[in-house]
């Protein structure tokens, strides 16, 4: 299971979905199937989300997108997350 935290003031999108501004509650299904047929909002910044775990990994992977970059953590974050601000610091283009 992958959980994506968006700690920016910009909607982010990726291959299998999108996450609202300043969200910390976007669960993605284990098989990376889009969870809803809701269209990505205009102006979303596309990011590359790579959980970085073997295909047979079982557990939670947290992907934290912030203005300083993208961090991947096996399990849940054990530190308080950064305040929501800025845009993702990734090479990305608005959709």
C-alpha cells in the first residue's frame, strides 16, 4: 500500500492519480489502480512517484512530496511533516 502526502500548496498528479493541496490522506491501492474516475484538476504539477521497493514488498510505503523534494519512507512517517508551502521541487510541468 502506498500513501502519498502532499505538503505543498499545489495539486500534484502522478501516473496513478492525484493528491489535493496540503493533503496527508491519499491512499493508493496496492496494485496502483486509480481509485476514482475523477479527472485531475487543471494546473496540477506532475511528479514521478517511485516507491523504490521490490515487487514482493508487503507493507506501507509513504511518499512525502514537499517544496524540498520527494522522500520515500517504508512504513509511516515517524517525524512531524513539514508545513504546507510552496511548489514541489521536481522537474515537472503543469498538466
